[in-house]
């Protein structure tokens, strides 16, 4: 056993929650250490999530442009071909640069980094099985659990990461499958389905629920579903996969209606299981300490403390949206509390983004949520078709929809489908953080010609008429 160390904060997990918490702790003058088992920093997000998926979305988008759209602009290209290993190498380069970058940030901020798997062995103690094979005990005034999440398995379907893959295998395929079945019409399934569809795979999404991406506003979703189908992605709703068996030739699937009924057999080269993610706490020793959990999630108070006050938890492992930017906000607020300051995360203004093309982004309530809560609201909509920048860059598939309080005009939700929706939503998140009205956005000067003018005009439409429609 190694020597016992004294730290102010020991963060277990080096994902966007954990590494941000560790850096912020150090910036606040606390002695911080971060324990990470996977060998690289950045967690799910940088290694196998947000970053590699966005790299492949970018490459596949460029390929699709070259094969399908360049000709529309008078650009002639012949013999466009796809080199999957090279595409993967570019992705690895983006990932490697960023994960190494965090190591650099740790050094700069004097955060100690220990490679190994941590187990909480006391209210102030983490025991690390180090990557070198030894054991190290870390004694810390505060422990922050940031162990993230893992793929939710599907009963009857064995993931081998070759033919039956999770998102991790789907971002590392060696060749373009002829047919890919995606189980689960959520954000991850649609993003990765888009990647392979653009590269030439026949993609079919099988979703148990009556809708894809259930959290999306119904009206935007209708548009989004239409666009996905137009791009060639087949979507089968209210259906469940009851078995998928891989052999050397591919995968044989059995599908039936969600409520049960007649079975159907399908074949695919690759099946992507993307039914969701669940908190990861394996081997952490939380049961021994009596840490309160709810369906696998670690429960915390508004200072991110568990029922053992020195042990905190943040990110995907606690309740709330399982998103990298939410994990980061948790991390900062958590260590601000530890440092004796005030930290707060407003879970009502966490943006959600689908990085398909066009993108979909939203913040706040959907129209259906407002209806079911009995809130009186008004809507303002603007089509990207009427936005001059969207026309010039040929990105007219899209809509901006504002939901504002009927009496006060306070913004309650904004839903955007369109190119760069993920960037456009930022001003709406800020507006909501400030408790702004839609008129506040409408009376703010937006640059011309920009896509953001569509946001301004949709805001205008909630209380007045937009100019361009
Ligand atoms: P994680 O990132 O999961 O990090 C936890 C880390 O803890 C891991 O590295 C793990 O190895 C380590 N760990 C676990 N247990 C231990 C232990 N006992 N000891 C030491 N280390 C341990 N979110 C977005 O916001 N935008 C996106 O575009 C996006 N795209 C995604 C695409 C895919 C394909 C996937 C799978 C996810 C995506 N996400 C996205 C979700 C995002 O990755 C997570 O919400 C985010 O990574 C959660 O951060 P975290 O720090 O809580 O946990």
C-alpha cells in the first residue's frame, strides 16, 4: 500500500463533470486530486461520446455534401470515395488532442492526476487500484463522485462491439455497413444513424415509443422526422426488438409491435443498441457506506452532498439531464459549495441539442408540457425558409418556435430546428436565465444576414407580427 495523502477534494472520475470540478477546485485554492480509471481524461464525452460522434458527423456531412450537393452549386467532383480508416484517424486525432489537453490543464492548475479505479472506503478516503497494479489511499476532506454513466443493455441482445454495437462500437466501425438497424430513436441513435446513413448505409431506426426523441417539442419533431425520412433514414415506431443474434454473416433480429403481436424477422450487417444510458457506480463501494440511491442514481441535496456530507456527486451519476454541459455546471457549483461559496445550477435552462443536419436545439418547456401544466402561453414561429442567410447558404429546412407566458411574455421555452441550432439556442438560454421576455429578444439588434435573425423574428411573432413572413 502507498502513503496516505491529504487533499481538500478527491474527484473520482475524469469526465466533463469530474475534470471540471477538479480544475475549478484548484482555481479556488483547494488541493485537488482526480482519479480516473480509463487511462485518458475526458470521460465518456471526450473518449467515446460527444467529441468522436461530432467528428464523424462532420466528416460524413462533408462526404454527403460532396456526393449529393456540390453539383447543385456548380461544383463538379468525380470519383468521391470514402476512406473509413482515415476518417476514424481524424476522429482519433481530435479526441487525442483534447484528452491530452486536459492533462495539460491539470498540470497548469496543479491538479494531481492518478490513473486507476477508485473505491470509496470511508467518508474521507478513496482507495485506488492504480493502473500500474498497486494500491494508493487518498485521504480527502471532500470526495466528489463523478463516475458518469454506461450504456443501458437490452435484454436478449448481446453487445459484441463488432456486429451488435453500442455507441462505442458505432463510432469505430471499420467499414460502412450495408444495412444498419438502430434500436432506439433517441439523440444518440439518430446522430450515429445519420453518420452511417450519409456514408451509404441503409439505416432503419426501431423505436418502442410512439415518437422519436420524446423530449422534443411535438411540432418541431414532426418537421424533424420528415427531414430524417427525407434523408433516407427509415423510422419504425411502436415496435420492439425481442432478440438479435449475430453470426459471421450479420445479425438476425426479431421485431414485434410494442404491445406484443405478430413477430417479424429482419437482417442487418450491424445493429446499434442505443436505448439509453444508466448511472455507473460499479465497484465504488457506495452500498458499504449506505449512500442513498434511487434506481441507480446517487441522491444529493442542493449542495451536491449525499447523505454522507463529505461525499458529493455530480453529472450523469445523479438525477437530471445526462449531458456533458450539465455535468460541468454541477462540477463547478459543487466545488464552489465545498470552497464555502454559493453554487447553483438551474436545471430548467439546460439546453438539449441533436447534432443531426439540420440540428435541433431546445431549452425550457415544450408546448405539450405547458398544456398539461395548464399554463397560459402564446407562441411565435418563424420558418428558416424566410431567413435570408438560410436562403443564401441553402439551409432552409427549419423553424424557430417561441413559447412565452400569455400575460407577462416571459420566455418559457424555445425550440429550434435548423443549421447551427445548437449555437442559436445559446442566446435563448441566456435570455431565460435573465428571466427575459420574448420582446427583449425581438428588440435586440441581430446582425444581418444571420440565422439568428430567425430567432429574433420568432420572438417578435409572439406579441406582434414578424417582418419577413
Ligand atoms: P462521464 O463522462 O461518463 O465520465 C465518468 C468517468 O469516470 C469515466 O471516464 C470513467 O472511466 C470514470 N470512472 C468511473 N468509475 C470510476 C472509478 N471507480 N474510478 C475511477 N474512474 C472512474 N452530451 C452532450 O452534452 N453533448 C453531446 O453531444 C453528447 N453526445 C454524446 C454522444 C454519445 C455517443 C454518448 C455516449 C454520450 C453523449 N453525451 C453528450 C453525453 C455525455 O457524454 C455525458 O453526459 C457526459 O460524459 C457525462 O459526464 P460525467 O463527467 O458525468 O461522466
